């Protein structure tokens, strides 16, 4: 990836980092202004913007997954712009991890605590969910049989 391709990679990483950092700053502000439970119940849906930013990042590079994106930047790592943006991206990743760990800690949840709960092998179509896009109450069955691929993200919430 030379010249033009390297510039596209730098630009894609720059956009992803800026969007991710903006979303993180907004999330931290929302948590600071209210309760953690209020944040999880009512304001967490704006974090889905990070999923959209990640998808736009992958699409802009014409790759299918993060491993392919990493291969691109490994091949262009000699470029100082690529190195700088990758370092920014990795730093942002650590910042997000720290934020989510603080959120878990504040809500008194953790992977260890949740691992002690038996996992579910299947979910009922009657399970009630809240759509992150619209905020409306739906059932899991609402998403069945639509004839399209669907990424369903289930976020644990103990309220």
C-alpha cells in the first residue's frame, strides 16, 4: 500500500479515532452528570455509534474485518503517519477498556461475577428487548424471518 493507499489508511484511522474519542468523551460526561444506572438504562444507545464508526472504517479500507485492517497497517507501518494513527487508535482502545471497566465496577458487575451465573443455551422468541435504535420495546421474534443478515448485540443490564 503505497502513497494513495497509505493516505487513505491514515485518513480512515484518523476518522475512527476522532469519532471514538468524541463518543468516549460524551459517555464520560453523561456518566459524570448522572447515575450509572440512568446511563445504562437511558443513554447507552449512543455508544452504538462506535459500531457504525468501526463498520465505516472497515468499508473505507475495503476489508471485511479488523484482522485485515491490521494487516494493512502492518504493511504500511514504516510510514510515520500510519504509526502515529495506529498508536492513537490503540490508545483509544485502552481508554475505552478503562471506561467500561469503571462502568462495570460502578455497577458492581464483572466478568468473574457474571461467569458464576449459568449461561443460557437458547433464548425464547418471546424475550422482551429494547431496540437501541428506536428505544421501542420489541421481542426477539421480531427480528426472525426478515430475510437479511442481522447483527444482534445483547448488552447485559441488571437494573
